[in-house]
């Protein structure tokens, strides 16, 4: 138990140091520290390593590595990681996989992913009734960004 707490503390310290490096624009140093924290099991660091690979921040873009790290964070219960995986598949034009991952994000508490699901039903399946259900969930939630809420309202007005 004590060793496990020590590992969590070490990972947490690495994450904080990495975040400071990122804030300063020291991207390679931030990446190395996030990677060390991610390997030590820090879920937030795993998401950030995925993001760095996903967007090419301080490292060469690598979709496979991004997916690997996002999935590790997802398996530890990170809704944002599931959303990011959905975004990768959406951008790759794989609607079925994207929908699955956005649904996983919602099941973990990411209400904003309902907006992505609604867009899927509008653009891919052409099912305005289902889209409306998801847009209404976005509007009813207090756990979405102002931008997501406004987009949901705008799409609802068009239905």
C-alpha cells in the first residue's frame, strides 16, 4: 500500500512538473515528463501523451501511439480519452467507431459528447429525431461548455 501511494505521488509530481514545462513552451521536456508519469500510471498524463502524439505537440504525429495512450487512460475511466478516440475516428471518416467511442465518453460522464452523437445522427444516419434527443441532453446538462450548449441550441433551431 505504501509503495503504491509513493508511486502515485511520484506520478503526480511528474505530471505537475510536465504541466509547468508545457506552460513555458518547453514541449520536449514536458513530453518526457508526461511520458514518465503516464508509464507510472497517471491517467491525466496518459491523456496528455496521447494528445501530444495526436496533435504533434513536441513530437512527430503518430495516430497509433495517440490511440494507445488514450485507450490506457480510457481503461482507467477517463471520459476525455474516450472522446479523443472518437474524434480521431471521426476525422478518419470511420463513423461507426467514432459513434462507439463518443457513446463510451457519455457513459463515463462526458455530456458534451452527446453533441458529437447528435451530429452523427444528423449527418451520417439522417435521423433528426434521434439527433434531437441528444441535442436536448446537451442543453439540459450543466456539464457542457457554453460553446457546446450554444451549438446544440443552434442545431435544435434548425430541426
